[in-house]
């Protein structure tokens, strides 16, 4: 199955996230999983399933009922193919039953469900039925104050939320160009102006806004740490498919930044062209600042 352009971006992003994810927060999430023999987990905004594949790579004794939820039909279809393909290539026994996969391998047993859905409509998920929720590179796209109560209601007492890769206001391109500051400000402003369900999304400072949202809701922050993206060339070459990742990041700029004031369409296009050329020549370094969280959810929080 051929991935869509966006699916290809998500696949290319996996190695970037692999390096970025905060190891302390990730390890504490594993320790939460190990408290029970089998966990029921929902991932919201799951994309093509890169987080579950990462768990399979890093947790040899993984035992979990894992539901991937995404609003995109195409992403969910790609996830089914991508996960089953990974499992077969890595000697898992793969059983297919209707819309789910069962993956087994020496101490590892994973039941994978696929759900087309929206975090604003979790009615298909039974209340208090989840041990944990995963959300990777997700909370900048939604309003945490609106979404968190919906998540809390679905989780058992003392369940957990693993919220990773939360953008927090800093984007860096090296080498610098004269137009960077203005273009980056417009790009970040487009995040701040994003509306979802008649409310502003968390925007450019989603990382620190989540900290405040967790505190106000009474959730216990068990672990927190930086998860910066750092993509740089070595001998003018990028690792794996990370050049594609960088080109796609520039597509986000092209879609989000509009000419305004001293920034003409020609100046913007020249800036994008220069950055694309730097990627082709293996000369561009890209850095963003992000934060990871693991929080424990008290049963009382659902009424807040």
C-alpha cells in the first residue's frame, strides 16, 4: 500500500520523534504500563500508528489492548497496513479479525483496534474504561481546557495520560536568513489563530499551556521533560527519510504564512526556495522546542 503524502510525512517523522521523545517521561510511561498485566489504551490523533510501532520496538513484554483513533479515514487505513507490515517483518504472529489485529511474539500480546473518530466525540468509548491515553504532537491542534475533561471521563481512577511532542514556541533554522524572524512570527501566529470547535487551539505555546491546564484540573504531573526536534545533516546527508520530513515542514509554512506588510509573495517564495535548496544540498539544520508529559488522572477530575 502506498502512503499518502501526509502519511509519508508521518512515517518520515518517526525517526525524528524517536530521538526527540524525552527518555525519562517515556520510561515512566512504561512503568505505568507494567503496573497491570494488561492495559487498555486509546491513542488520539494516532496517524499511521508510529507510536504503537515504537512501543513494539522498545517494550518486548508489551501486553495491551490498543485503540488507534484518528479523524482521517486514510490515516486509519494506512495504520492497519503499516502496523501489520511491521509486525510480519519482525516475526510477530499476525491474526486479522474484522477491523482489528492481534500481534503475538514471545511474551508480547497486542490487540489493535482501529477507530475513525474525533476527540470531541468520544461517545463510542465507554466511561472509565481506559487505563491510559496517548496523544503525540496533538495538543497544539485542540483546546486543552475543552478536551481534557472528555479524556479524564474515559479513564479509570488513577489512570494516566501520556502527552508527547507538545510544541512550545521556538522554531530555529540554521543558517539564518534575514527574513526568518518575520516569517517565523507569522507562522507561529497562524497557530495562535487556529480555531477548533469555536475555541482557540493551544497554539504556539501548547507545551506550557498544558502545564497550566494540568495544574488547574488537579491532575498529577508525574514526569515532564523537553522533547526537541533536532534534524541536521552529516556529510551533507540526512538520516533515513528526514529530508522528506524537512521538505514537508516547509509545506506547512507555505500553507500557513500569507504575505503581509513588508513580506511580499515574492520574498516568501524566495525564502521557501532557498530553504528547499539547502535541504537538497544537505545544508539546513532544523530545531523546535517541545515538551512531554506523563500525568495521573484522579477520578474526581471528571466533574471539574
